[in-house]
């Protein structure tokens, strides 16, 4: 009988990153980048994590989130 293999945190983290990339890729043709950034930010992801998923930079994410906040306050 084969023993079940234990999955460590590193393996789970890799799987989650791949899944996030696949989900983001599916949404890229439907949503604009600023909409994707707002959506991913609502999950509690850091600027760098969002940038990694969307193949952009953390400062771009920070500026976009700031603009989204200003737009939300104006409404």
C-alpha cells in the first residue's frame, strides 16, 4: 500500500500562483487592467503579488489603486 504524500506550503504556494495566473489570463480579454487590479486588491493581495499575476510592476499597481480610490471618493 502506498503512503499518501504530504504536500508542503511551498507546493501549495506554487499551485495557487499558477491558478491565479490562469484565472487572470481568462479575465484579461474581458476586463481592463485597472478593473483586474481592483478585483485582485479586494482579495487582500499585495501590490507585488498583483503585479506578478498581471505581468506589470508594483508601482503601477499602487498608482492604479490610488486612482481607483480617488474615483470612488468622487462618486
